[in-house]
């Protein structure tokens, strides 16, 4: 059984499933994906996302506003905490910093990131952190806000071992997406081989970043198998062993997630 620790199910392309979300979910289960964490990117789409996954107990959700979402409703810690009071909610995010797609004065990103950390602290749930070209500020804010107390994951990790090490020292988990399978990702594969086995997670970030050999397609949770296979190979373990340890790590970090048998 594999777990997709980060996907956006409300954005997955349903064309291969004749537009039927239920068929996507059936085929995902049939492919051995036992659990998914469907991640929020803004408050406007959140209610629709939450309704879409409601019939599927194998899907947990998070609530948060992505650092690239501008001009949307700004989330206060109170609103985030209120929305996280939901039996299916297991995390706050995704949040973080992105200096690749946003430029100029990014004080608003910093404030929003700090508000998410405050919300996570107040509801006792882990953070899902997105960080792109913002290594130093991400680590600085996590440290300043004592994010060590709440814990979380650096998702879709694409940075250096030094950053991974700093995040691990803060008690964070590291999650790898399909990027680890890309031809040019040798440095990232070296990082994926080195992350301690009790801090490793895998994800698709569907519908983005489809792994080899699905490049060019819309990504979906069952393609997490390609990420698992790649990392298992790097670490000299079987896919089954990698699946088991990333499953244990998932339920250890997201302690409110309920496994479905
Ligand atoms: Zn995402």
C-alpha cells in the first residue's frame, strides 16, 4: 500500500476517467494507493475541494493558502484554526515562501507564512511547507516562529542537502515528488538517498510534475509508485519496504489521519 502525502485532487485531469471523479478514486484504490492527503491552496477553492473528497475516508485534507496565491482572501490564524476543526483535517498548509514565482516586496508572504505557523501551533497540527528559491528565509522564519514545536514537512523538496539537514534538525520531514525521477535530478537523488528513513515521505503534487515515465501527462496519485520505485532503488531497498516505511512516517507525522483498511 502506497500513500500520496501531497496531491491536489480537485485539480487532477478527469478526462481519462470520462469526467467522473469516482472512477479516478476507484482506479487509484485499485492501483494500491491506500491514502492521500489533499492539500488546500486557497480559501476560495477549499469548500469545493472538501466536498469533493467527503465520500472518501482514505483522503485527508489540509487547510492553507499557497504562497503564490495573490489577491485572494488573506487567511487569519483564527480562520485557519476554525477550518482545521474538521475530523478529516490533518495539517495546516500549504504555506511557505516562493521567490521564483513571486517577486518584489514579499513581506506579505512572510506575514502569511508566520500566520500559518501560529495557526498550526494553536491547533496542534503539523505544517506543509512549500519553499522555492527561499532557503534562508524559510529556515529563518521556521526558526524564529519555533516551528520545531509544531513539526511538519518540506514538501516537493528540490533543495540542497544543507537545507534538508537544517530542516531535519528542526524536526521536519522531507517529501520527494516526481522531480526526483527527472533525468537532470542527480543532486536531488543524492539527497533522497541520504534522508534518514524515519523522516522520508513521498508525494505526487498532482496534477503537476508527473514522474518519469509519465512525463507530459497530467499527474495523479497512482503515479506515486514511480517515485517510490526510484527512491527504493537509490536506497537499495524493495518498493514494499519503502512503501511500509513512508506509510509509517505519514501516520506518525499526520497523527490525525485515520488509516482505512
Ligand atoms: Zn502542492
